[in-house]
């Protein structure tokens, strides 16, 4: 469909240039010289108004769709953050952080599924990295930090925030 619009646009622009450059009485230049300037100004004003109204309508629809997605994202991301901090808390308590309880695993899979539905491409990239972190030998905490920072960015925060600086997990002895 977009290809058709591109061809139509190229055809229209070519046709418009041929009209403008046409030296005979059928050209736009000849027509503009013979037309009252008030009509030309009114026509240009109408076209600009239509373009601005169309752009404003498009942006309003885009913001509306984004706000619907934002509410779902914020719920899922909040639940994911709660789950991550719950796992870190259990790691501080002495339990092995690699072992999830069955209910934590169910919650994690549910949240992961919803993140795959609502997350942007960077969030999905870091989710996949987190899933493969142990296999690839990457530090899970580093990948989690990048993922949580990307979740904040997806929710509209402009700053990059490192959770590792603020979360200290004591060494187990």
C-alpha cells in the first residue's frame, strides 16, 4: 500500500513540475500571473490549515494510543520490578537466588509474557539477554540493571539510572 502511495506521490510531483515549467498558457506559472493574488493567498492559507489540522489530528491519535499502552506497560513493569526486588531480597536472606519458588516462577513467566506483548524493542532485547545470561556467561545483575534502566526509559524517564549503584548484595560466606 505504501509503495502505491510512493508511486502516486512521484507521479504527482512530476506532473506538478511539468505544469509549473510548461511555457504555454496551460502552465501554473501562467495561471498564477493571471489570477488575483487574494485567491492565491486564500488557497495557500486553506492548504496550510488543512495540513496543520491533519498533523494535529494524527499526533492526538498517536498520543491517545500511547496513553492506552502506557497504563498496561506501567502495570507490567511495576510487577516485574517487584519480582526482581523480591528475588534480590531472598538472595540477601541467604536463599539461593538462582532457585525460584514455583509461585515466583509462575509470576515471572506471566510477567515475561506480558512484557513481550507491551515492551518496546530495546526492552525485548534485554529480556532475551536476561533469559540467556547464564548460558552466555554474562552477569545477571548487569543485564538486569540494563533491563530495568530500559524499562524506565520506555515509561518516559529521560535519565539513565543504574540500580547496581544503589543495591548492595552482601557476599555469602
